[in-house]
């Protein structure tokens, strides 16, 4: 009987998602449900290169496509909220006031290129975790390396 109880506990433990802490929570906000990172309403959640790029993107003339025309946190324009929520796994590595949070998930129920892995670089600023950069492991880009058109 004891063996079955221990075995059941081990199986249950293995199926639980990895729990991330406060840095992971700062990233999870953008996944459940999916939020568009470039929305000016969320600017206070960013710092450093990410904030600078989003600020520059906001200054693009009306009607022009800026440098952020997709969801950086999902590395796509099209997705299924329920599928992302169902498959999302978040892990974090904290080193003092810096953290790297990885989000791994599937965009859609079908499609061979639907798996994504996104690395978020965070800094603790004023006691809160803020996002400094976002990088797609799946597609090989980094938000801080994207270029917006120069201001006129």
C-alpha cells in the first residue's frame, strides 16, 4: 500500500508545471491571456533596451508600420490563447537583481512550426521585476537588436 501511495505521489509531482517565482510572474502576465507587449499601457513593466525600442515604436508616424508588428512574447501574429495557456511552461534563473525567464509553449494545435521558446531578460528596478529584453530561441532574434526607422 505504501508503495502505491509513494508511486502516485511521484507521478503527480512529475506532472505539475515548474513553479516560477516573482520574475516568472512578471512574464506570465503576458501569456495568460496573451497581451501585446508594445501596448503603451504596459510600458511601466519594461526598462532598458526593451522600453527604449517600444518608446521609439510609439513615435512612428500614423499609418506607418513600426518595428514591432508582431507579438514578441509569442514570436508570432497568430495564436490560440487556450493552447498557449495549456502548454505554457515558465522557468526562471535569478542572479541578484537580474533574471532570465524562459517561456516554452505551443502557438496552435496544428502546425509543425508552432513550438516556441522565448527568453526574457529582467532587471529588478525599485523592488519590481521589469523586462529589459526579449529573445526568441526558436527564431533567433533579440528585441534589443531590432531597428526602428529613424525619427523624422
